[in-house]
C-alpha cells in the first residue's frame, strides 16, 4: 500500500514542480483597474467564496482608469514544500498600510505578522479581529491575497541574497550607524496552501486602491438611518421591565436612543446558548419589541454561535458540528446547509420575525484559549484554520440574509471579520479598552474593509468618560456598552451636559453620516479613515527618533519613526483629533489646504502642525475649505422612512463648496434598485456674498427634506 | 498538464487517507522504558537526525524498569489535510512540565503554544531558545515528539465533542462559578507534516521520565572542570592588551578566573562576520592564547554564523547558503558538507587550533526581525522552518566535533537549542534580563534537556548586583557578561567582599558541581531542576487565587493557581532559594524530610513552608538530611588534569550519608572509554559519633584527591 502511494506521490510532485517552476504570472483585468493572477492550485474555499460577495461593478466602472501599477516581472510566486511563496516589490521610500485591523501602528512597513483572526491582544502581530490580507502602498496601489489561511507576512523585513537592490554591508564593530534592519526590497508572503489567487488594485492614488478593494468586495455597507443614531447596551441580566425603564429614562432626561442592546441574559442559558428567550426575564418578547418600536426604539440581541444541549435544535444540529466544543457548546459547521438552517432558523424565529433589529455576534474571533483548536475537524471538510479565518464572515453573511429576505436593513456588531466582509452591515468591537489604540484602530479600519467602534464602557473618572464619549460620537456606531458596568450617559452628573450635547450632536449630524456611508457603498470611500489618504497629507514627513541606544537593554536598537495615529478623517470634510485623558492640549497635523474649526468656523491653519487647547467641552474637529456639513435638529430618534426633516447646511471657509446629499427610505434595500436620490448643494459667491443652492428633488425618488437653511460658519 | 497532475493527486490522496484512517498505533520498546511509534510518513530530517546523537544505552539499562505508562488506546493519531493530529490523555489532577525553556510558568497545563525556536520575548507561548517538544507529567511519564517543525500544542486546552470525560455544561447567566476554561481530557498536538515519530518515556517517577529523555538524547554533557569555574566576558571592542590587563586584575585582586570571553570585536568585522582576528586589536592571537593558558586562563570567542563578503571563504561558501541573508551576511546551509567544511574550517583555523577553548554562538534562535524568513530556501532542500528549529543544534554539533576530534572538551554558550542537544557542552543565555524569570528558566531547563545560565550583566544598584551574582554562582555557568557595560566583579566596591566570597565559593564547590554533572551524563539527572521532581514535594498543594473578577476588565476571568517557580534543586543535595532585589525575607517550600542551612548546618524544617531573612550576605541554600558536599580550597583557577586537590566533605543532618564522588582527567573525552573513578563517601554513626570514610581509590583510574577531611556541619 505504502509503495503504491509513494509512486503516485512521486508522479504528482514531478508534474507539480515542473509546472510551477515554469509558471509565468498572467494578469487578467477582472474589473476596471483590478488584475487577478492564479498561482498553483488555489483552494476552492477562500475569503470571497466564504462571504459570497460579488464586485459592485457599476461603482468600479465610475472610477478613474488605471494602468497596472507595478512592474509585472517584479512580482514573483512559486510553490515550495506545499506552500506558496509570494514576493512584491518595495522601493526605499514606500509606506505600507493595511494588513488588517491593527491597533498600534499605521505604517506597517518592516513588520512581520501572521494574519490570524483573533481577539486583539496588545500587539500588532497579525492576530486581530479582521486580519484582512490586503495592503495599500503610499505609491498608490493595493494587493489582496484571497486566502482563508493564516498568511505569514514579511512587510519589507526580508533580504534576498540575490536581490538587485541589496542593502549595504556594514561592520558593527566600527560603524555607529549599523542597522539591525537592513533595507528590504520586497513584501514577502507565505501562503500555507499549494496555490492562491491574488489581486492587484490600481491607483493612481492610495485612496483609489482602497476604493477598488471595497467596491470589489461588494461596496461598503449602507446602514439603516437608525443605525447611525445612538445605542445603549444594557446590563447582561436585565429584564423586560428594565428595558422599558431604560427607554423611559432616556426619553425623560432627553438623551437620544435608537436601539437597545440586550446582552447574554435575554436567553434562558448562555455560554453555551439556547437562543431561546428567558421566560422569567422576558415573558412577552413580541409585545416588548412592538411597544418599543412604537417609540422608535429597536432591540439588538447578543449572541455567540456556541449551542447549548438545552437549545431545542441541539440534537438535530449535533451531526453538523465541529469535533471540538467551545464552552461545552457545539460549534455549528456553517458550511453545511443543515447547520445553517437550524442556527439561522433559531435566529429568525421569535427574534427577526418579531422585529428584532439585529445581532451582536461575539467570540467568533478567538482567543485560542476557548475557541476550537487548529486540529478540530468540521463535517464539511473545511479545515479548522479556514473556519477560524471565516467564521465571522459566515455569521455576518447569513444573519444579513435574514434581513435581506425581508427587505429590511440591519446594523449590528461583530467581533470577527475578514476581507469579503466589506458590504456586511456590521461594526467590529472588542474587549481591549485603550482609548488611544481605539483611535488607531479606527484609522486602520479604513484600510481593512471594516467598520470599528471605539465603544464606551465604564470610565474611572469624568474626564475619561467625556473624552471617550466624544470620540465615540465621531465613529461608525455611537454606543455605550454597559453589559458589565450598567453605565448610563448620565453616570457622571458633573459632565452629563457635555455628554448630552455630544449625543445630540451625533443625531444632528445624521444627514452627514448617512451621505458619507452612501459614499462607502457607492464609491468605496471609507467613512472613517487615515489622514494619510487625504491629498496633501503625504508631504509632511514623520519625525525620526531613536528609542533606546543602550546596547545592553536593546542590543538591536533601531531608529523608530514616529507616526501620526491619533487623528482621522470622518467623512469627506471632517478631520477629528481626539483628546485623551490627561491631555490639556495636543498637536494636529493639517493636510495642505485651509482648515476651519468645526464649532466656530474660524480658520486654524494650512498644511502645518497646529496646537489646540480645546477644554473638556470640545473634541477638536476641523473642516476642509469649502466643506459643507448637513445637519438636522437635535432629535431623540432617527427619523422614520416617511418622516421629513429640516436641514441646515453649514458651510466653512471661502472656496466654492459642493456637497452630494444622499437620501432614500433609510430602512429597506430599495436603494439597490435605484430608489434613492442625490441632491447637490452648492455654496458660491454672488456679488461678494455667499449664497447656497440645492438641486431640485428628483421626481419619484425618495425625499425626506423639509425645510432648508444655510449657515455660513466662517466669520 | 494540470489534468494529469490532478489525477495523480487524487490517486495519491485516496491511498493516503485509506491507510491512515485505518492505522493502529504500534509501540516498540526501543530502549528500556522507552517506546516509539510511527505515524504516517515521518520526515527524514528531525531533531535526532539533526543533532546526530545516539542513545546512551548503558545508562538507560541501569534505570529501574517501567511498564508502558498510559492506556495505549487513549493515545490517538491521524493525518488530516497534510498534517498530523496527536492526542494524549490527561486526567483531572495531572500537572504538565516541559515544552521547552519557559521563563514564567512551571506547570504548563492549560497552555496553548507553538514550539518555535526564537529569542524569548516575555511570554511563555512556545517561542523560546529551546522549545523542546517534550513534556513530563506529574503522573510519572514523558512524551517526546521528534519533529523539527513548528508544533502547535494544546496542553489540556481543548475539549472534544465526543469526549468520554466531557466537562459539565454551565449557564453563565446564573452560575457564578462558570468556567471559561472547561476541563480538557487531553494534550493535543498538531504536527505540520504528513507523519511523525513519537516516543513515550516510562517512569515510574517524573524524574525517571526526565532521565530517560536525557539518556535517550545521549546523556547530559560533562563539561571540562574549568568550565565549572568562573568566566568573564569582556567589553566588545577590547584588545589583547585589555585581555592581559583583565587577567592580571583578577589575579591581583584575588578573584577566580577560568576563561575570558571575547565578544564581536575580536574579528576584523562583525554582523556579518569575517571569522578572522582583527590585526590591530589582536596582532598575535596564538601568543596571547598560549600566555594565558600558562596562567590557566582560557579564551572563548563570540560568533554568529552570518558570513561577511569580507570573509576569506565567502565566495566558495556562497553557493551553499540560504536564499536570504541575515544582516547582509550569507547563511551557511549546515546540511551541506561544503558549507560545513568552510565554516567549521574557519572556526578551527587559528582558533581551535591555537587553543581557543570554545565558542559563544549568538543569534541562532531569532528573532524573526533579523533571521531568515519562513519562505527562505536552502540548497540542501531542508525547509526554512526546519532550519530554524535546528540551526542551534547543528552549530553545537559541529563545533563540539572540532573538540572531540582533538580529544579535548569544550564548554560554551549558545542561544538556540532543541531536543537532541542534551549532550552538547553548551549553556543557553539570552538578552531578556529578568532575575525572577531567569530562575524559572533555570527550573525549566531541567525539563527541556538544556543548561541555562542566569548570567550577570550590569546592575542598577549594589543589592541587585549581589542578588544576581549569588544566583549565578548556583547555576551551570558562573559568568559576568560585560560585552556592553564593561562591568567587573568589583564594580560595586561596597559589596565587592560579598561578590568575592561567592566567586570563591563557586570554586570551592567545584568537586560537588563536577560530580553532579557526571550524574547528568551517566544517569540523566539534570544538575539544576525543579523541586517538583524532588520526592516528597508533590504533597504541598499550590494556593489557588483569583486574579481579577471584574467582568469588564477580564471577561474570561480564571482562577489562577500560584505555583512555585523561585526555588530549585542544585545537584543531589542542595535546594537554592534566590533572593530578589527589594526582598528582605522570603518563603521556601521544603520537600518532606529534614533540611539544614548550607552555611551553618542548623536544622530549618521538614515538609513545610519556612520564612528566611538571610541578609544581603547570603543566598538561602538548604541541604538534605544526610547530604554530603565535597568542597576544596578557594582556588583562583580550576585544577589542571595532573593537579591534586584537598577535599573537605561537609556533612549535614543526622541520617547516614553517602555520596558518589566522580573523578577523571577533567579535560579529555577519555572518561567515555572508562577512564574515570567513582569513590563512595560515607558518614555513619559509630559509638554515637559521626565518622566519615571513603572507598579506596580504584587502581589505574584517575584520582585527583590529595588530602581528605570531614566536617560535620550540623551542631
């Protein structure tokens, strides 16, 4: 037997190696400005098949044309020892962004990481909630590796002996500038599979490459309007009475509230879960959901996918579960029809069917300490590794489908995602609770094809509470997560007025946020993203500083480049520079062009480093010259589909301004069939006076605008 | 082409899977108490073939017999997706030790790690200098996986759905004792290869399993006598004059000195290296070595294996080097004869050949940031991963051979090792400089088949200096490493007398250390090891404490078991309990049986927890009841082969004492041919008086003993 097997192995290897060594990479333009090549035998199961998304072709067609952005001969690939080795070129000045949702660094050049879905644990080593195998170069192109394996990435950290651009050889004995990390001319990636497909995203700008990636993944999600309001997650063991009281308290105190999150205690048992309402805490869920909906408040339910023996569908599910359990619950194999119909059937019944607005999907990321191990097996034959890389995608895909089937939008939370998840209406969150790093994650989310919320939990003092809350308002989901602490917006009475002001500001800005998310969907522009993607930002050189040159403490001391990771773009026109506890002032690096204070409209600077002392009452926010921010009144709930709202267009600066205001019913997928409108707002100088105008409403298209006013902010 | 390849692949997979699913594990007793099984197609290149060691059969035969220590049907293995999945049973109370040189934990149960040769970086995650794939159970058996791959280990951290011993299902909503880490009934190991060989080491005790592992790997190393003296490593750019002055200073001030280490500056260029003496700093190396040897002082040379274009053999070596460079130096493929003969030829010529006593082999461990990447290729066809796991072994193997060929022993330093390296005369060191964790590493070295030195570098104050020095004296290599700081033993004059006392104590204890290393070689007993391996220790239950039960800060809070990781056994009779900076007192857990103070001979306790307040002048050391410690005079250099020494046998307690004193020429490998002697020292009570005796010297065997005295220490 062994001999026969061996003969076949030899034949196989012979043909295999012969072909691969000879292979030249062939690039096919699969969408405008997107080229694909196939190396070896790519696996059938990958990030795109797991997510089931299709490119948003119409969006891609609208983008500026691009030629292949690299020298084709500089991209090499081979299959060795059952693994695929890739190399992409890298010049001396290039910066690299992406490789997933990193929390501490923006420029990933020089990093070594293993892209691995996991709970973020304090180190940008590839283990994160969305380790998206996509990177963008400051030179204006992107690379996407469509693999559901753990990819080992050397992002300019390796030196090939036969390199055409070798680093210089130094003598450490005598050269004080001896470099422990010599110049590397390539990004090398190890794919632990006998082949893979890769995509090159053209530019000409880095933003264009990001847009192409997002559109190729179906375009960004467009949340329902209410998703962009305010949400409060309740203490884990609350009951229906607690929910009513919470809703009432928000109303009475005048704080906005669009949806309430219920944590594990809505179920009869959790960790592992029954997916059944607890009859004592929630005796009449349907009635409760209905009554809250009448007040324009929705409910979102926490879940993780690990099924308790007490779940009604446990026995039927059992054959379609993994070899290993998680918290003694079985793990549904979401690549089998049977497991899917049972799990998502349970999520539909008495939940989506009675009006539950969405889910918070926990623990589909990791950590290793509780998830299935890499040597678990699944009935579908998909490996534990591939399941780990895609479980969050699968959960998003099929919960989203529950809503798509009803033509109702959802907006929820998830703790694990990956490439392919761009279009799913989910925001990533986690338990790692560092405000500064949360902002860096928000920056990097724009490179990773995901949304991220710097959610607010408990704070140890009023200052921290205010600072975290202010950032949270300028993010994809404005949320207090009180699952463990029971924190309310008014928990620190001494600063409650500031909190209320920002909660209401979130609501006022809803027309802006909604239009900016429409750009995410239709144009692939991330609503929250790095200032590095802003034109005119690249010219500001980061400062170089050396960390520690004590040989004994740091024998491989390296010059550290300080980078900008505490300011970000929020939509087309805003630059946000959060304040952190203890800070009285901070510096902000403004891209070229004039910038204006969001609150006062005053000019602050142009392509320079400014220092601001905003006081506790303000988070520094700046508006581009000519920027228009559409605002509404300080409402307590997002407007309903039929509701009309007043809009005030705030205008900053002196340049002629134009803004595309997006509108649709805010609740259904009808926009996909063209049921939306875009109206152009213009501010121009006529007879030395600023005058606003708006294009006429398109006939037969959604129009939720009531009264319009213009406010010229800049004095 | 692709179709043909595919057909062969299908045939191959068909035969492959058929065979493996049907496979029953067959166990063959390959040495007394050691069983081997083979799963799938093990790779030809593994830890044992890389190190080239053969079992020390005579030693194994002398051990107590053992039956197969586990239920054979509880060990399972299968090959899935090109990887081997192993499972070993684990009962509820079992503790697991080993899995390499860990620095923070002793009991590894519950851990998930990827065994990967690397520089230790602060976390016991499998990345360490010797990630030995061997573990020992408190139930008295050991498991060794002979693979040079990165093994993923789940040490009791996984739960199989179909387990016969499943954990209980809990409801987190209502159960305050909900366990985020349910009971796991197995150790699962993923070997990323299509087969592997594994070995089970019988007991009956955990110590026996350790002995079998060490003897199976050739038996522990027996250093030359001078290796157990004192060594000073000099500032990296010192010259010959500096070396002479250093030797003189030690002599004049009365500090012992057996060998001096030269750091990178002995070479004309370093990082990458020329392996040539720098002509300015060392114009006459042969003369220098000779003159120092006349003073009984040896020289050891730092190297790493990365070769500079300025090395004379660079061009000839080039074809036999890796695809990637390290610090712009080429990486010799040590699995090719050509690379070996060039590199080790350079290490022989003008170095070993003129009397250099050994090497310090740096940077064969990692980190990833400078070593070759996992997608490097080597001319021998051995993968980058396998090279990473074995490079330290290969360097040790072939440098040792240079000395074996001359019938001269060496004793050096290395930063990377693995299973298979037990018999190599090298001690591991690193740049991670935490005194407490250094002691935990010393404990774990005894489970990992390696030696480890808690070397002393610079200290920030006299107390730290003394405390580190005291621990260092009770370790495999007593060393100051001044490569960056230039520190001397007398750097802190206020505590210099204490330092000198302990440096001289190291020399006085040389007969003890030498006999204890003989036990490492002949019996496989690690000279430095956990008190857990001591009989009567297991009964003391560690305290359970919960770390943090704030749900928000620690959502998966777990009861933490406090473990004993700051005391260790040094040879047969000593228990060492180091003091750390800032401590005035400490507790020591004594195994059952009476224990006595090393310095005063006074009784201190029996199977209990004692508290000691030793003052800065002492490191707490305790002696077993009946323990005998052979000591000599406070000499400045190890005795030469022909030299005779006086021995004082110190006796502690009241039980009849016996000690096996080992003797040989101290310098050659002649002991392997039987040229050694073991003399039995006995202390017995005759007429109520303690009387010492020694067996007669064996005729024609080495005997370096001059005058003998006995000292009854216990008052």
